C-alpha cells in the first residue's frame, strides 16, 4: 500500500474515533441559563407587508440558486451570496453526477415494490436529499433526529457569515453521503446556522421542488399539536414538548403536495416509551417504508430495542445499510430479503458490530445484486451494502386527514 494512502486512512480513522468519543461521551454542559427547548433564543420579528418573501424565495437564496424576480433578489448582488452560489453550483453539480443521478436510476429500477405513502427516516439528521432521491414520490416524509429545529435566517441583518457556516454543515454529506454527527452538532445551533431548517430548505431547492409552506410544529405531553408560520418566532417549548417542522412542497408539474416532518426526539427506549402520544402520531401514517443508514449501529444496542421493534412492526418495507437493524431480527417467515453491493464489515470505529450471518450471505454470492453507488460509512462505490426487506403480509393502511 502506498505510504500516502496508508497515512490518509490512518488520519480518517483517528478523526472518526475522536468524533465518536465526543458524541457518545458526556460532552461539555450548556451555558448556565440556556433554555432546553431545541430552539434558538434569538428573538425575531414577524415579517409583514406586500413584499414579504415566500418560502420558496428563502429556499432558493439559501441554495445559491438565482431567483431574479423574487422578493430577496437584492441579496443576490452581495459578494457573500455570489461566492456561495459559485461554490454550491460546482459542489452540487459534482455530487449530483457522482451520487444522485446514479441513485435515481437505481431506485427507479429496484425500489418500485417498496413505494408507499410514507417514508420514515429515524436518526436522519437533516439528510433529506438521500431519502428523497431514493423515494421521490412519497406523500409524507417523517424524519426524526436530535438536531435543533432552527430558524430561517434574517438576511436583512445577516453579515455574510451564514453562507460559510452552511457550507461547513453540508461538507461531509456532499463528500461522503452522510453527516458526521459530532461535526454536525458543532456546526448547528450557532448564530450562523442555528438548526436544520436552513439545511432542509437548501436540499428542497436543490432537489428542484417548490416550497409551499413551512410551519414550526410542537407536540405537548398530552399529544396536542401547535403550529406557527416559520416567518415568526418559533413556538415556545415547555417541559416534555417535542419540537419540529412541517414543510409542504410540490414537484414540478405535479398538482399534489408532499409533506416533510422533521421531529426532534431522542429515540432511546426511555424517551420513546415515555412519549407514546408521539408514537401514536407516527402510527397514523402507517404502513411505513423505513429508510436507515449511518445510524451509528444504535439499534444493535438493548436501549434502542423499542424503535427497532416499532420499525419491524409498522413497516411494509425497510431499506437499510448494515448500520441499522441487525439481520438476525428479520425473521425469514415474515420478510423477503434482497441484498445489494458487498459486505466488508464495519469500519474500524465500529468493528465490534460485525455480522457473521450477513457476511456468510455475501460470501456465498447467491442473488447478491449490484449497488452502483456508495452509501453509509463505507461510502466509496463497490464498498457499500444495502438490504431491502419486504414484509410478506399486507399491513392495514392508515392515512391522516389533511
């Protein structure tokens, strides 16, 4: 092995080891008096008047896409935005050619049988783009993660630091197809990019959809939901409240709207079981197509048994990398399994999560299908794996009222 490649691999391993320790260690405490709401404490005034920007205007500006007739068009003359647009057009173009275009073609051929009204993405972070690329026609998307909700930037007072902050937040996903959680945690929640909302708007605009509406969404401990426009101050969260977002958008040429929920909740057993009103909310959208990758092998752990069982009980299909639910939990009598790519075992950081039964399936080589793109921690092409599990019995269809 060339010395340069060996040193590069060692550096990458050391970096992941450090970030894993930061994430699962205790970490520094928040400053005294910091509200535990998941929202920015920065006050915002409601936007009013006939020139109020539309949500699509914000999405395009954040994505670095020109919208010359929009209410934020004057922002496009600023040097910070011009540089951001140049960087993002180049970076996204490379990402789309290398990753997304290949995924789209593969998904159109392989995932038709997994298509259903709702896609559930646990441990998602703000990774809308991988989910939407694989399942572009779902009616509802449910993303659940720990990152703060955030706000739309106030570009009338922004000093230009927002764009570099956003680019730092996006870097790992655009290079490796996943967010490194500790780095994402460090970049979100700051004044420049104070949560997932700007990142989600970036992805929506770059995916070519039109953002129709954005609401702050909060569920209280009794299960009641309160919403407010995302151009106002976030809904205040009390003890036990679950914050989130509800974003409505349309694909070009479509008369039907699609809805994205981003919901901030710890999916460990004590939290998941304590919030049964939230579980009931998720169940209303069933049956689910569950998608999971780069999940830090959390569902291998006993304290994530509840979310693992929820997925197995409420999903008609599961598309996942080996970092999600171990193969042993998919009973052959209940699931048809289809394997893609290759299984080289976990990266060194997660070496104790090696699955011998999965390795034996790939070693036999029978009915292993091509995976023409990289995904999850082994993100390079021809090193990744996915498994599509399809339930043999039909689940009852639920459909919440609009």
